[in-house]
């Protein structure tokens, strides 16, 4: 587990999002997620809004031992926007989430694995909540700061 890892359990509100799902190879996750945002989802964002918007990288379920996982590049739902057929409108449920601010996008899977393999099994107050997705929040200033926040759903034991 990274020594400087800061974790906080927080209550998050429901988020309605519009996203484009894909399958990501676990071994090349960082590059494939970036490519999915840039090549596949960015054209949709440009049609939805001209304003800077936050983004959500949603991982409905993650197992580092599996070859692939589902990943959904998404943005907040826009009232009145007709969702194209090849996009999904979904809801990230409200609840308790373990929150970690990441300075480097490259460390997100290392941190996620440390949380799932070390932090959660090593304490007695929380367990993973498999009913909610793991997600990354990219704030509107992400292009300037590079900061993202990782949210892992938890429940009290």
C-alpha cells in the first residue's frame, strides 16, 4: 500500500450520468481507458455541451485477476438531452464510499488494488459494497491539475 495514501470514508449523493461502455484489458487499462475517452467518447461530449464538464470513469465490477473489465466513460446527465442509442444513461447510487485523491492518474489501479487487497481486508469496520460501482471523478479542472478522485463503495460491517 502506498505510504502517502490518504483515505476518507464519505457519504456520496446519487449521480445520474450518460456514458459509453467498453471492455478494457486489465494489463493495458491505463492506455485503453485514455484511448476510450479520447477516441470514442470525446465526440459525444462535444455534441452534448461546449462547457467544461466533470467526467466519471465507472467500473461496475473490478477483479484484478480477470483479463478484462467493463469501463464506462461518462459525464453528468443533461436535462432535456436525448440520449443517443449507443450511449447508456445510468445512476451511481448514493451511499458510503472510500475516497482517495490521486495526484497521478497512473497510480489509480495500484491504489485500487491496495484498497481491495490490503486496506479493506485489514480492518473490521467496512467491507466492499458490490451493489455499487467503483468510479473515478475527473473534475472540470482535470486538464490543468491532473487530479482525480477514486471512489470505492463500502458498507459498514
